[in-house]
């Protein structure tokens, strides 16, 4: 209905308080409906003109409705569509977009938060939260992306993947890691038992025979095993430490043998000197 007075529009709806000849009843409220949406303004009855129009809803020919300001909902949102949608968009084309799969057993929910880049998807950053889905890489995951590409995800099992869509451990990284320090907890003891008196150390001849047959050290995986299974840092570090400790025992044993040889050499040298002295004495007596 129209409202008489200054700024009369046939598409306006005016709501007035009980008194129009003074301001004690509060403001007049006016709504304007046109092709661009719904606009709202107020003024006291005694004011000479209305306040500025404020747009409260934006509509288009597709039936979409946009709230240009801040929307606060104290309650729930419901409709009868099989996949209810909710979408909010800023002037820079960032968005919050989601749907629920009510009535659709193949997909029960998805929410995306993205920002930047306008309509150019290659420069957008986004966070995707997925409910159950028949699409494996969308099934109950949280995905983080930058520049339009996925960078990190948390899968349905709680595994975190960086640069991979299929993390197979609590943290899977398909790339390099740069760290100041890495701490690895052990599920087994360090190999100090090598220094126990009852430890059976292989002889060097046994080690040589094993290496000649297998082309790698005992208790160390082969090159093919490394290629197939990778390297388990905790196990490998302990295995290498064990070899260092065994090598230390070999060095100690060799050092003892060297010391014994040096003692024997000294005895032989002393004996040789005594023979030389005895020989000179005999030659002198025979003159």
C-alpha cells in the first residue's frame, strides 16, 4: 500500500504509532519493495523527512535472497527441500556454503568456508567439512586448502595428511620435513645388552660369511626391503646403535690382540738382542 507525504511510493508500506502530531509514540517505519529487494527506513512523525534507506534483503530472478548486513539467527533453519542449502557471500566472493543430506542416503552433509579470489577458484583458500558420503575422499573428512588446491586433511580415522589424500598414519607427509629436532619414543629397549657378559657376539669370520652371502649386515634390512617398506627411524637407529656397540667390542678385542702382539714382539726383540750379545761374546772368546 502507499503512504502519503514526502517521498510517496506506491510500493511502500508505512507503519505509524498511535499519534502522528508528536513524537512520544515512537518512530514511523517504512518498508519499500522493488526489483532490487526490500528496503527499510524510519522517521519520527514530526521530522521533516525520512532517514536514509537501508537494504535488508537482496533478491534476483533465480529466487535467491541475500542479506547484505549481519544476520543473527536465534533458532534453527528448516525447509522441505531434500538437500537444504545455506549460503552467505561477501563482496569479495568469499563464502560460507553448505547443505544437509536430509532424505538423501548417499550424502548427509557438507560445509565449505572459503575466501578470496572472487570467482577464480585457483586463488581461493577454503575449509571443507564433510559428513557421510559415498565418495571416499569426502567421507567424514576435514580438508584445508590454499590457492584452490588441497594442502591438508584430517580423515575419518583421525589421520592427518599433508600433500596426500590418503594418510596411512597419524601424520603422513608427502614431501620434505624441516625441523630443528625430532623426538622418537621407543617401544623396545636400547641395545645396551650387547655389553653384557653373556651376549654372544658373532665372530668376524661369521660376519664376513653372512655379508658374502647376503650383501648386507646381519639384522639390517636389505636394499630391496628399504625400497619396499621405507625406514622406521626408531628401529633403524637402534639397529645401527647395536652395530656400533658390536663394532666397539670388535675394536676392544682387536686392541687386546694388538697389545698381546706388541708384548710378544717386545719379548722377541729382547731375546734377539740377547742372542746378538751372546754371539758377540762367543766370537770374542774364540779369537
